[in-house]
């Protein structure tokens, strides 16, 4: 009723009830909600979604961690790649680093600190943060801005890639695509079916229905085994198109876990849906919607196809270990070991390096270049290949 006070969302039970209420808004007459809508509401629903909670989901006290939280070696190596891109494009030009899904700002703050060590190279750089979660946007802005105090670069939160118009620079997406809403389809031996949830009374349970909307190219695979599940994110493909529309010169760096579609179907025939809470996997994301993180492996076949159709040129597609190795990770590790202040710190650094190279074995790095700069950036691929050989 008009004039009623807003609900108290401080308690988790209340937040879960609000997520269920939000899901009802999108349910069809039979109570069905397709999985990508379910995922979107659970993760991002304003004020109540998983990423909208006041507490951070990252780090040892949260729900999961990313490579950036393992050790600054990761962010410092990414900073080296960004430097190389800027030099290839001409270091005297304005340059934007646009990080999408920056989370708590750990990666951005590490990159900014690394860039600030060479003030002459940091001039003309702006660091832009595109974070959908209001609470995480504040965390990221504060952390990255604090790191930039000694650097001649600005830190600017923005609502979307290209919100300020066309730009030159690097778009950085670390574990971003896997958290975008994804469709889940199941082949029943005769037809592809849409997976999702059904709301029945006060309960949410997994369900399926007839395919609700067409699938853009590439088409659905033929000859699948009955029961096989195909996952892909139309939102990820739309994001790629948006980046291509605004990145005039520069590179897109995507870090994420995923596989090509044939590998996904053969290695994970029942899909890759993961629900994580407090660093533990949960088998039931339905009973308490919004209480756990949801993700699926990135379908790189469809992401790479969307990039090609959008006009982006693929510079490299490699494992995270291969990419870091070609960008200067060994040199960063030697520097970190040389400056370690104790044997304990040296051991921690070596263990972190091993984790970054071998603990993220399912991670891939996709490098895409804007057409007008593809020629200049192709030389970086040759350089990285020679450095890692």
C-alpha cells in the first residue's frame, strides 16, 4: 500500500523472500521463469540480489576468490600487458582502462599501483569502473581511488562500457562473463527444451518447458545425446557487441573459466551450473534463491563467434598460464622473490605463483583487438610467443 515503509532487508531470510517476490514478477502464467531471468534476479535484483548484499563476496571471509585475490603478481602482470598495448598504440595519446565487474577493486588497485611506479607512462590514463552492483561499485571506487593517489590518472565509475562515448584503451573483464545470465537448454532426444524454475506456492523448483525463443548463430548442435545440456549467455554476446561499438582502438582482455562448445557438451553433458556459498559448493540453488553465487562455464565458441561478427579481431586465445607467461609473469615473480622481506614471504609468493599458473587450469584468456588497431596489436602476439618459447 502507498505510504508503507520499505521492507527491512538486513536479514537474509527477508532478502530471500524479496528475491522470490521479484521472481513472481517475471513468471509466466504457469509459474515458469527461464534460467537466465532466474540468474539475473538472484544475482543482481536491486537491493536484494547476491551481489547487492552489504558484505563482500570476495576473499577468505567471503564466498569465493579470484586470481587477483591470490597475489598481486596477477594484477602486476596484467599491468605489463596494458603497458605493452599502450606503447603499441602510441603512449602519448589519451588512454582508458575500462574494468567491467571490478568487484571489490582488488585487481584495479593492483594495476593502478603498478602503473604508478612509472609516472611518465601513467600520464593520460583514466581508470573506469563499470560495476552493476551498487554496494560493490562503492567498494571498487574507494579501493582503486586510494591506490591512485600517487599516480597521475583518474578513477571514474561509469554505468556501462562506452558511457562517455568512443574511446581508446583496454577493456578488462576478469571473471565477468561467467556471472552474466545464461540460458540452459536440454536435448530430450527429440527437441531442445528450455530449463529454468517454476514457482509453486512459496516454493521455487527446477523445471523445463518448450523452447521459448530462437538461438542466434551458431545454431544448436545436431546429434546431441539425449539429456545433454547446452549453456550460453546472450548477455555475454550482447556485451561483446557493445564493446565493439565503443572501442575505437585498443584491446579487450577476457579472463574466465570455460571451454569451446564441443568440449562443454562432451566433458560436461549435464551442464556446468555452479552454486557457491562460503567457499563451498551447494547442490540446491533453488530453495534459498539469492543466497549463493551462480555461474556457468563460458561458452567460448559463441563468445568468439559474437566477437567476429562484431568486427573484433582475435589476437590470442590461450590458457591463463600461457597468457601470463607471455606477458612477463616470470620477471614479476623474480622481482617479488628478490624483494621478499622474509623466508615466509618468499614461500607464500612461490605458492601463490604455483596457484596462479596451475590452480586456474580451466581458465582461458581471450584477447580481441579493435579493427583500427589490429595491425599494431598483432605484433604483441608474436612478441608474447617468442617470450614464452
